[in-house]
């Protein structure tokens, strides 16, 4: 740190993103990207904006806002567009958390929640997951704080159903409930249909996973018009041109070709099931998943040992060196061909 770095940040531990190594070609199963390319219309939409890059993007993202609203059956004023869903989560910590409204989230979940809380000096409480890494609904009811819930959860892959989410939101009427649905398109139930029922519900989603646009950085939030106005105040106080021209065009095109992406989600879910069965046949315990990844471990090999052995063979998975989960690795679901390469490598490692 330099001698000029503010003392209020000198204990901050930043979020650690998944590896993006450039030293060689890897089978990349570590950051939950889609194994399938964007739909054909996306490339054309992006190219059409190339000659307009001298102009600022639309700060209100009108075309994309209408497209998202239409896709999810809400009004445009209930939608905010952001530079990746991390941005709307950051805005939510800024807008809806303080000393009277501390942040609450599971102890094993998306690592950015704790980082955002510490970045903004917000008190927080972590709710322990169950021994099977599931979320017990009763542990989340009636919490006095702003709840951040990844549903499905990461890195575990488990999810609450819509009935459970309804009960959860209704039990916390005086605080905002943020449901982070980065992985919802792979088999879980979305809380979007509850936004007109509860004025304290914010749902966030991303184009990174199910819509093959991780490199474009595009996310959105859906909630009551009043909640979205709060978030727009934060956005316009930080970066009103947060979504660039080409990303906005890519988002509109992706929503216009939604059937392509939902078909890919079904393919990924089928590959997920196939991979689960084969990992279990190799002696792995696999956490039930409704995402585009699996969380798995074997008594025959440690999580870090497996991660390093696979990396040596040109395959990237993700390992979290935390006490309750260090025996597991998170495996992104790739194409069937990529998963076969992974399984062959694991078989070889176990035999050695």
C-alpha cells in the first residue's frame, strides 16, 4: 500500500476473481462461463455500434430496459441496467444497508457480499449453512437486516423454491431482501413474479452465465419502482454511462434470440446430470445443483490436491480454501466433450 491509502480501507481484503491464466490453453471449468457462444444476432448488433463509439451510450438504456421489462413481464420503471450484476449488488449495499439495517447473508456464499459490506463499513452477520450445505428456511425468517441471498447459492448450487422465497420475503417487511439470481436459468424458480407483491424485494440477474455474455459485463435488477429509483440515484451519482453502447446492443439482441439461450441452458442441465452420475460412480459426493456448476469432493483426494493435479493437466476448476469446504472443488459445466476430458483426467489422477 502507498502511504496515501486511506486508513478506512487498509484492512480491506478484496474479492478474488477466478483465474484467467494466459500461459497456455486450458479446458476452462473454473468461472462458470457458458461453453456456448452468443447467438448470431449479437455479433451483428455489436458490429453495428462500432462506428458510433465516439458518442456516449444512452444513460437510461431505453431500448434494453424495454426489452428486459418485456421479457420478465414488468414495467420499465421497475428495471435498472448495470455493468454486471456485481454493480447492482454494490448499489444495494450502498442504498439499503447502514448501522440500523446491517447486511445478512449465508456464511458460505458469493464472496463479494462480505467484501461490499467491509468496503462500505456496513455491519454484517453470516448465517451458517446446514451440514449438507443447504439453507434452512427457518434460519432466515424474521431477520433484522438487509438480506442478500444467492438463489441458487454459489458455490454450493442449492436453491430455495418460490414458496420458501415468498415466506422469507414476507417475514422481513422492514428491510430489503435481495435475491441474487445469477444462476436461476439453469433450473431454479425465479422470484421476479413476486416483485409486485412485495415492495421490499430486489431481484438481480446477469447476462454472464445463461446468455453467454460474461465478457460484455451486463446485469440488471428488478424491483418496485421506488426501489429502482433509489438505485438509479446511486448509479447517477457514480457512473451514469455505466453500460456501454456495444454491451447494450448485445443485450437487446440476446433477448430477441432468447430461445437459443434457454435451449443452451437445457443442454447444460443435461450435461450437469450426466457429469454428476459419472462423478458419483468415481466415488465423489456431489452437492445437488440447479446451476451451471457442480460442487464435489472425494474421500480419495483433497480438494486442493485435485485442483492442482487438474491444473497440471491443463484443466481449471475452482478451489476455495475455507474450513468447511476445502475438501471440495467447484466444476463449471462445459460441453460434453470438455466434461469427458475432465472425467478422464480425474480417473487418471485417482488411479495414480
